C-alpha cells in the first residue's frame, strides 16, 4: 500500500511540474520545478521497482538524473 501512495505522489509531482511550466506559472530554470521532477522520479522509481516494471525504472532514472542536473545548475546560479 505504501508503495502505491509513493508512486501516486511521484506521478502527481511530475504532472504538476509539467502543468506549471506549460501554463508559465514556473520556468524550467526554477528550483521548485526541478525539485518536483526529482521527487516525482524517485516516487515512480520506487513504485516501479517494487512491481518489477523495469522500463519505467529506466525512464525515471534518466528523468531523475536530468532533474538533478537541472537542480544543480539552478542552485549554482
């Protein structure tokens, strides 16, 4: 049950990030945007890993690495 909640939180975080950038409420170089993506990817990685959905683990690992790279760039600004 906890893994389902973690997965849904991750999904919501990524969708919220996408919505906020698409509606220009946040920019891609905003710290909150990058944090939402990182948190979202971690949640989906955990859920997908528990359920053995390896393609989703791979996709979200890449999403996590890109988000971390973006977050580091934003923090260093």
